[in-house]
C-alpha cells in the first residue's frame, strides 16, 4: 500500500530557485544550444519555486497540486524512451569475485 | 570458439595484455619500463575527484568500485584510451595512450558509465550490437567526451546541436574499433537506438555539462527518498 506523505514539497524550495538560476545562466544556455539547438525554457522552475513557497507558507492545496503535477511531468519526460535492454533485479554475480578464481556464468 | 577468433570478434586484440578468461599480474619490470606507474598515479587522482565519489554511489546494485579490483592499467594497441571488460568486470586504462590527468578523468567517467550499465541492466556486450551501441551513445553523451572544448581541441568546430553529432560519431567509432562489422551496418544500428539511448540520462537525470550539473545531480540523488515520497 502506498504511503501518502505530501507533508513537504518534493524538493526544498531553495532547490527550485537554484535550478531556475542555473537554468537561466549563460553557461547553461550555451550548453543547451550546443546540445539541442534551442535555448532552454526555465519558467517552470520559477513557477515551481513560487508554488513551493505558497505550499510552505499557506498550505494551499492548489499550489501543492500544481507543484506535484509539474514534478510528475518532469519524471515522465525523463522516462520518455523505450529502453533497449532489460533492467536487472540483482547486480551481476561476478562483480566482486576475485580475478584469479573461476567465475560463475553471468546471466 | 577458437581463442584467436574470439579475441578478434570481441575486440580483445586491441588489449594484447588481456586474454579472455585470463588474469595477469603486472611484474615489477613492467612497472618500471612502461607507463604503468604514471597510469596508477593518474588513476589515484581521478578516483579522488568528487565526480568519481559521486559516481561510485550511483553504481546501482554493484555497491562498490574498488580501484585495485575494477581498474587495470595496461598497454593497448592503436589509439584506444580504455575499455570495459565485462568478462572480468574490469575497466581497462591504456597507460600508453593516456598522458594527461584530464584525459584520465574523462576515460574513467566514460568507462564507469559502461560499468553502470553492466550493473543495472542485462547488457549482452558480446552478441547484441544494439546494447553495445546504446552504452557507447550514453558514454559519449554523459562523460564529457563531446564537450565544446574537447571538440574544438579535435578541430571539430560545430555549435548548434553539435553535441549530438559528436555523440553519434564517437559511438560509431567505438563500435567499429571493437567489432568486425561494416560502417553502414554500424551506422544503421546507432540510428536505430539513438533516440532511446541519447535520452537515457541515468544516473544523472540530466547531461552533466558542468560541475554545477554534477552537483545538482548529486543533490537530486541524495534527496530521492523525499522526492518520490512527496510526488
């Protein structure tokens, strides 16, 4: 059963502000253009910061939901690809096996 | 499979000190008359950087990377800088081709990404070219190989979206160096998996272009429990 917390914002509010500042920096704009050919859009971080402050100060439900929605979109964007391989449930068995020993066949 | 054929098919011929399934300890003579000592010293500096500390936390289920077990300084053929040997779970550093600390740091990061992929997924390094291509794309993308300054140093002057061109090119080169397939075939495989693998930024959650990116990635990692509990 999923534990419902939602007592604090997903990140500390200062984190949103530092992400916003970093996003808008000249260096980051350059890297973004070099990688994607566009300038980054940073407005969402600023909105998230304001919603975070609102949540902390007044416990507003609207602010809380807006922030959580924004973060869920961020998570979805990061997972927006079909993986090429299957993830492991356990690490490879021979990772720590000493080199001069017979290694078990890794599956 | 015949030993020599296996060596050539899987790129082991680039690493002549390394036979599949065998382990050779470096002799004192080798230490004195090769670049082995210099490699060891540079490796020591590399593992003391904060990026390395960060990375070894990320190594999913493998929990720890030990310098003495998981790294090996060896002479290699050609211009190859390093490799990841899945058979022995070792990162190979080419002592005869790495002469600067910044290069060592970059090679260590690049190979750690392969190690990370090996630890978190069933990567079929030897038989599945798509898996190999994917890991090479990710390593070129996330290690700083394709930074603007590194590309300029190679006289590759590009700006808009050049990072992606570089990643594609370097992944292709890496595949062609260790596998006997045609360039056209390799290009096709890279094209097939590029979109998926270029957008897989694990474990950083972003492409780490700068120290601040790495610092924020670390912050996100340390904060992950609070983050997912409050989504």
